[in-house]
């Protein structure tokens, strides 16, 4: 599994922008100069017509930099939901704005900490003029307090369905969540009879959300690999600079062993993430299994390597000024996002016909 020369050039371009424009300031050059927001959008809707591998390259670089830009919620969740819905009219109306980056979208999906489509309890009732009225509470909505496009999963008589809801319309209350990881903006969205417009066929939500979950886990796994790799790079550099007992701490065998173990975790996670990305790009039926495996393995690898980063930095690793705590918080936050590792192992076991542990 190897990336093409063009994909590596994309990596270099994204890394260069993130190096010059840290934080939220990177969103405009990333979208205007490189077009990252439209990578997965078909050309007919103003995008580049690329696929999951290009998305993975961008996500890995965003993970390295712990970038707060709204790529995951908008360019992955919102874009993939619209495409999977099969609603050509909605795609033609909404995707061009998402592809240009002028509009930030998100998917309001999780309830009570669960991303399982079967756990959706928000209700959708028919309203006047072909509209719908949506009532429910959505949690962990990525960039939900600022997004201009809100896609909502709610249950109608036909089953889980998807709706476009005006983000600033009546009956929509959005409140930014206080999270441990301040680099990943989330919100709680309360819908009280909010007006919605059906996206896709009524009752298609289970199928669409199951597919979007696999793609979201694949993208997040790439981000986790990028962040874990950066943790290891920073720690290796420190181990070569920090002098103890007259020699660099990286020369001690015990430290070497811990760094070697971290390297194995990162590279194993990278293989799992790449496997899922290639499956997503090729549209193979193995995607659900590989996405679940990647999310579980990459979550645990990132958490472990971020923990080692703090331990091997010693006292400075627990200070507010050092970046170690930021990676540690991102590791634990991303491990819970889209479901914890144990839930994905249960999904993997179910897919293989094995009893869950």
C-alpha cells in the first residue's frame, strides 16, 4: 500500500500551509489555495473528484499539527452524508458551497454519547408545505456552534432519515461544548420543532449513517496516526537533547526500549489506517471490518504514544507551556469520537461472526 507522487505532493502542500498559518487561520489558504474542502466532492459539484486516500493524507497532516480547522465535520461528515444520500438535488444545491470552503457543514448525529444509527431518538414529523419538524437533542456535533449547514439524523415513521435544518432558524439552539480537547470544537444542538427539509429517501438514514461511520472512522484513524507520529518525533528529538548523568537519555537502554515500542505502535497503526483508506477508496465490502479495526487500533496507539511522550519528557511534559498535554487530550478525545475502541471491536467481532469480548 503506497501513496502516489501526487498524493505525497498534496501532503507537502498541506504541511507547508499549516506551518505558515497555524490555528484557524489555515482554513482559508487550505481551501482557496489547495482545495482541501472539495477533495472528495465530484467535479460536477465543484470539487476535485478525489477519494478517501487524499482525504486521509489531509487528515494525517491536520493530526500532526492538531489543527482546529473544520475539515472532519464539513469535508468528511457533511460531504459524505450528502453523497451517500443519493439526493442529486440536495447535492447540487449544497455541495458547491462545501467544496469551496465558503460554507462549513456538519452532521448532527450522536445522542447520549452513541454514534450507533439504531440509537437515534430525535423525532421528525411532517410539517406544512412538504417540510418536517425536528425535535431532539444532538451531542458532540463537530463545529456545531458555527456551522452554516446542519444535517440532522432523526426518526420518522419510515425509520431514521436525514434532514437539512437551517442552522440559525427557529427552534434550533446551539451551545458550544466545553471539552477536554480545546482544538476540536463541538456543540450540543437542541431542536424544538425546527423546520427541516428531507435529504434522500425517507428511512434511508440507517444505511447512510452506517456508511458515513465507516468513512469517518477511516479519516479519523489517519488523523490519529499523524498525531501519534508527531508525538514520537518530538519525543525522539528530546531524548537526544536531554542530558542526564552526562549522556543523552535516549542512550539508556530502558528509554530505547520504550521508544522502540512506541515506534511499533505508530507503524502498526499506520498500516491499519492505510488498509481502511484503500478499502474506502476502492469501495470494497471489507470497509466496515477494516474501518472498525483501524479506529480501535489507532485510538489505542495514539493514547499510548501520547502517554509515553509525557512520561519521557519528565517534568516539562506536564507543564501547560509544552505541547505534550495538547496531544494527550486530543488522543483521549479522538478515542471516544465515533465510538470507543471496545465498541468498534464488538462491531469487528460481529462482522466476523465471533462473540464479542
